[in-house]
C-alpha cells in the first residue's frame, strides 16, 4: 500500500469497504483483531488438546519484586539522585526506577519467564509432567 492509494477518494472508499483494512491490524499487538486471532488460536488448542489443567497469570507488581527493585536502586541511584536507602523507598520511587530503566525491567521479566518455562519442562517439577503449555505476554 502506498500513500497515493490512500489519497485517492475512490481507492480509500474501496479500502474502507473491504476486509483488506483489517489485514494489517492482525499483526498489530493488542489490537482487537490481534486479540481475536489469539482467542481463536486458544480455542483451537482446547478443541485439539482438551481443557487446560490449570491457568497461571503473572503480574508486574514491581514493588513486590524486591530483587529487581534493589538492583534498579543500586544501578540508578546516582543518576536519579535518590538519597534514601533501599528500605526507605516509597512507591513513587519504585515507579520512577522502572520508568528510568525499562530495559533492565524487561530483561528481568524475561529471565523470570524463561526460568518458569524451564521449571514447566522438567519432568520432576511440582506440576508433574506437562504435555503442552501456551504463553502470551500482554503489555
């Protein structure tokens, strides 16, 4: 699709009344079409594999991830001019630490998820033998 295609009224009307307008939205993360495709994929898995045994959801409760917060505090306290000790930090400081260093937070989250995947794959884990699993990360 080119700019010229959208500037012509005839082409724009044709695009608006066809299904082509939705095609690109299925690849746009968190768009309604993207989520609809994920839901269809999940229902297909349930039809083929049966209902799930359990469902797990993780949250990014940053103030509860003390290892991440203490690492962020150590790495960024000089740049952010935080004069308090880690134990004295308030919620607003945790939020500012995450905003200041999203890359470290993303790596930490990814490391936690990889560790959980590895735990699921082990035959001797607390979940027993896991035949199949499905993960989705929403931001």
